[in-house]
């Protein structure tokens, strides 16, 4: 039966074609570029592993410094923003789904709508709010310094805008998932004398495991690619302490001077490998749980 | 039921606090769109304007040559809607292929593609642009609509969700003589509706908010989506100096997505049930 | 219902496809990075030109990320614009990479497109190895705005008498300022530092063409700027000093010529413009850039079209008074010498030869890297966030590494020897 043998292509073929054209070919080019010296204009020159050697081992090179500083800052961002972007939406979802709470869609809308506004407008709103002269935050906290230029406050304003704009999506998924947990489970737990906290940990969390892990994976991958928020809120400062890796990569490739696309590509490939390893671990957990 | 009462008040307290924190910046942003530049820089923090002015909005709507914002919003609606519909078609079909079809190397192939898709596409825009150019899609909505269909994240979600649907359902349909396509269409598709809605929602917002790629593939100001267009409002050194006007444009730009959300949200809770497809 | 949606989407598709057509071979595709208000002024100029019914009308395309877009179209070889407005600092590397066509044909077609008719600094920014690659539109750069009311309040209007405010003059106000008020902000401080480097007699290019950032002169510049900050005269680190100037709490704002239009929007602000401050009134510079018309290499551009471009550039030369509204220093002598131009605040910078000579454009090949290093490090080091020695070393390393990486020619030579 030749027909059944090839029916899978009906299902995976169209996407495969799209994947080849729009992801595989450009990615191969990107990886190839990481082994070259290239200014985006003249043809790339093969340099083997030189770019990787410079980035990873040449401690005198500014590229080495930029890569590791960028990686450190990216990991700080991922390490703090991902838990925030899971825990805060989860708490809000739990509160909204409290059985006696009314105006559920009203609360949901208020939290969700800021995520729709463009990043540049959001950054402008928050910079005005954090502005020492014009803003409210410094009056509230009585601080005399500019938050964007003082650590750890520079990170804090980045997390504030990230959470403000990014909570809504995960919150909706959690809320829907929680509302679909069988009520019988809660009732039988109440009969057993379980309090709200036990119910949350023993019934809610295990029941929404799949959406939880899915959002963790997607939020993590997104956090590794961050650059809009630090770029607009702190411009990477003070002293490059909030310059994330994607900012260095983009600067190397597309700044005012001649492009240094080979090094930029190598950094992007390294970042991709890190995301790959971390996501693989997360997927492994997810797969095991879902099976 | 004393604890229930306490927890209810705690929930309200928490939600009202959160709502206040979330909404104040929005109100401030909206209010700023009704302020003059002089007021923005001179009056200390005030939630509402001293003098309400609509000049910012007049200026925005007046400019239909270099910044036709209504046109941009319309372009974005077309792009995001078409993209979302196609995403739903592609991921459901492909997800079926990777979870229900049995062929050699299926999972290896799937995870290889997934791994490749993780690499950040920074310098890849050069070859990507070239492909779009060869296809003749520069300055057309297809440049925004089609490449995103190749993504793997949503297919993973769908595949994972389908794995939770009992295979017995397929088999009984197969016994009745149903083809693979029939099983996909009549058995699986209705069951994966929740996950398709989630993927659709995120695809829509993702497509609406993308601003790096459209800047490259559009040179025609009349054809741009709104996020790329808003970048044209900054000054030549990348700063937004007319603060009220930028706010006004950003507010106008979120109205369609906001309406969509307000309209659709009552369906979310019943439609998005990611738990059910999964065997415990 | 479904069918109707299908028809609706289908007709949309057709609509968009149709809209994609209509590229006319006789249209000059003209790309600029002029976002914001500037784009509207250029649009006006272009549309005035098209009203003259030229053989080759111009289509003005504004892109918010023009250089990335240029790289992508050059790589794909189609859609290359006929005429492009680029910044002066791009010229050396574009020429080195053989991306630009000389303006010879254009200059032959319109003989008035010549050095004598433009500000020298703007014209010369387009010359590499005696070949003219660009025709200038404007010079734009650092300018120092002053708040007239604050100058009077502190009784220091005489600082402006010689048109140069010095470091020493500003230091007189140490400890005499009201709370929350400052003498100057740190807007575009990287550009200020590059102007000071000229004032202190330094340069960024060594005798053998190598980049020199870690120099005694650069150290002097940093120390002098630091002194202003340590005396409490400069707006604090991370504050939006530009907005603080607009709110009337800062005497001097060192931002750009183009900002005058935005400052004018603030009715309460009573301001004027002068030179960037300097160590002495005798030597002063305003670090500048220029918008230059250029033609990227393209097989599709015919000689006839180049002549069409020449006609357009000649029109611009005669009519770019419109461009002065954007706050820029127009490069065409006809314009700046016309009485109408005097109403514009930036006419200050071209009112005599000494002023004109203060406009300084860096034309060193690796200037963009140096500027990037300066922009990255100067705010930190001036505000005392990093030691001067470390900053100088790191800036030098930053530039050296980038230069070495971009030096493909050296590599090719080395390979040839092997």
C-alpha cells in the first residue's frame, strides 16, 4: 500500500516546506556566518573556529568580555523574570477564580490589556513614572537618585515593566485551567479538612501541571531573547550591568560601524545552544509528566 | 465557613491592589495623550491633565502621508488575522502528523526541527530577506504572514495535547473505515479546539506586536503594520520627543486588539482547557 | 457564513496584491532615515519637486532602520534605492567596500552642484581619495541651548558675550545653585566629549591610521567633564536632562540642532542657542554630522536616471529653505545667505567664517567604532561610575578589537603570502 506509506507527507509536508524555506536555510546561513569574518557587505571569509576561540577563551578580547557579561545579565533576567512571570499570574488567577469573587472578567481585562500596548509607549510611560523630577515613584519612596542608573533599581524597573506587560497571557491560561479543575476534587478535599493552602498545593497545582510547564518553557525561551525592555529602560547601564546578550549581538551586527557579523553570529549560535540545552531539560520534564 | 469569608476578602484585597498597580500607568498613559508637551515637562506627577487637549490626536489623524495610523492599524488587522487563521490550520495538521502518523524517525525528525528552531535569528535576517525577495513578497503582507507559520512552539503544544487524547478514539473511527484525514477532521479537530484557541490568541498578539522584521520588509509607508509605523514617529536619533503624540498613537493602536480581547474573553474560560487532554 | 469569510479574505488578498504593483521605472526611489517631523519636511520638498513635472519624479521612502535595510537589499541585489540620504560617518566604510557610485555624472549634468556652493565641511565629508561621492543636504550636530530666564536669575548673561561659555565660567556657579537646578545637562555627552577632544588638541587617528582613544588629550577631556559633574553642576546620572531643560531647571542643554523645534513646543521655555562650551573662548568646536545624498551601486540605475537625480539635487540646492524648518543647518550657500534663513535659530552657526569653522565632522574611517566606545563609556566615566584609567583602556580595546575584526584586507594579504 504505497498510499498509506506516504500519507504522513500530507500532514507534515506543508509545514516541512515552510520550515525548510523560512527556518532551516536562514539558520544554516547563520551558523555558516559564525565560522566567518563578515561585514554583511563583502563575501564572508572562512576563519574556522576563530570566532568561537575569541569569544570563549581570549580573555584580553572585548568580545570575550561582552559575551560573558551579556550572558551573565541574560541569566539574571531569565532567573528572576521567569519565576515572577509564573508566580504572579498564578496568584492573580487563583484569586480571580476564588469561588466568591465577582467581576472576574473585569480584573482579567485590567491585567491583560497593558500587554497589548507597544513596548516603546510602555517604556515611555514607565520612564515618566520613574523620572525623579516628574514621576511618582521617587516621591513615594523618597529616593533622590535616578533608578535607571543605580543598581539594583535598574533591574527592578526592567522587571516591573516586564511583569506589567507580560502577566496577562499566562494569567489567562492559568485561570482557564484552574476553572476547569473538577469541583469534586475540592469538595472531597474539604470533607477531609484541607485548608485553602493544602488545596492549592495538592489539587490545583497538580491538575494544571501541563499548562504550567508549557508556560514555563515558552516564558523561558522568550526571556532568553529579551532586549527591548533593558534597551529602552536603562540602555544597558549603569556600567553595562543590564546589557543583555541580545543587545551585544545586535550591536555587533547592526551598529554604526562596519558590521561584525561573524562574531555576532557565533554569539547567537552559542546563545541558541544554551537555550537548546535548557529547553531540552524542560521538555524532558514536560514529556515525562505528560506521558 | 469563616475561612472562606477571610479568603474571599484576601482575594479581593489582592485583586484590587494588583488592579490599581496595573491600571494607574495605563490611565497615566492615556492622560498623557491629552497633555501638551509643556505640561508634560512642567507639572509634577499628576494622574490627570490640568488642561485636556485633543491636539495630539488631531495631529496624529491629520498626518496621512508620513504616518497614516488608521491605515497601519488596518494593515495590522489583516496581517494578524490571516496569520492566525493559517497558524491554526498548519499546526493542527502538522501536530496530527507528528503525533498520530507512524513513520520511521518521526520523533527524531520532530525534535531535530524543534532544536533548530531555537537558534536566535539575528544575522539570519539577511538570508531571510533574500528569500522573501525571491518570492516577490517585499512590501506585501505575505512577508509578515507566512514565515511565522514555520515555527515549532505551537506544533509542540498541539502534539503534546494530542498525545493525551486516547488512541482508541481514532481506532474505532478507523474500524468504521475513516481515512486519516477524516479522523483528523472529525475526531481530533473538535477535541483540540482549546489548544488551538490558545495558540491562536498568542499568534495574533505575537504577530501584532512584532516590530523587528516588519521594519526590514516594508519600505512603503502605506503598507506597514502599526508597530513598524510607530517607529517612524521617533526622532532621527531614536527618541520620542513629542510624548503626547506617541502616547496618542499607541492608544489608538491598541483599540482593535483591546476590543478583540474584550469580545473574546468570555469564551476563554470555557474554551481553554489544557488540562483535559492529558492523561493523569 | 464560512463562504462569505472566504470571499472576504480572498478579495482582501487580491487588493493587497494589486497594491504591490505599480513600480514605475522612471521613478527615482529615494531612501532616507528621516523619521518623525523631519520626514514631513522632506516629503514637502519632494512633493514640491514633483509638482514641477520632472521627467523622473521622486518617491520618498522613510525607513526607521535604513542601514540594516541597505545591507539586506545589497545582499539580495534587487530593490536597491536610486538615491539614499546617508550620514557622513558612513561614507568612508561605504567607499572602502565599494558600495557608492561617484557623483561625477551628476555634477556634469548640473554644474552648480560644486564645492563653492556648499558649506566646505559638508561638501568635503563626501570626498574620499579625491573622488566626490556625495552631495550634502545639511550639517546637523551638537548645539548648546540656554535658558534666558535662568541666565538672568543667576546674573551670568555675560557668559554669552563672546559666544563661548567656558568650563571656568560654569564653575563659578559651584555651590550657588538652587536645589534641583543645574548649570548643564548631559544630553549627547558623547558628542560633547568629541568636540572637547578637538578643543584640547587631540585626535582619534594615529600617525599610521590606527585608532587612538587612550590618549592624554582624551584623559584631559574626561577630567574636565568630571570636574563639572563633581562640582554638582551637571544633571545627575540617569536623569532625563533633556526634559529637565524643557521644564526650566537647567541653564544649558547640550543636545542637537534639530531639537530647537521640540523646545519651541514648550511655550514656557525662553531659550536661545550658542556653541558647545569649551576650555577657552578662542578655540571651540561643535561636533557635527551631515546628511549626504549618495547613490548605492546598482545595475538598474541608468545614466538618464542619474541626470534626473542631478535635477532633483539642483532643486534641493535652490529650495532647501524648507529643510531649515527641521532645525538643521542647510548646506547650500544660496539658502544660508538668503535673508529668509536668518529667522531660523540655527543660522547662528553659519553667520561668520569662524562659526562655520567650528562645525567639525570626523571623517576617520573607524570613527563609528570610536563614537560607539565614547557613547558607551563617557556617561559612566563622567559620572564617576568607572575609573578613568579603566575607561580609557577599555575604550581603546573596544575599538582595537572591532577594527582588527573588520580588517578583512589584512587577512586577505596574509593569505596571499601563505
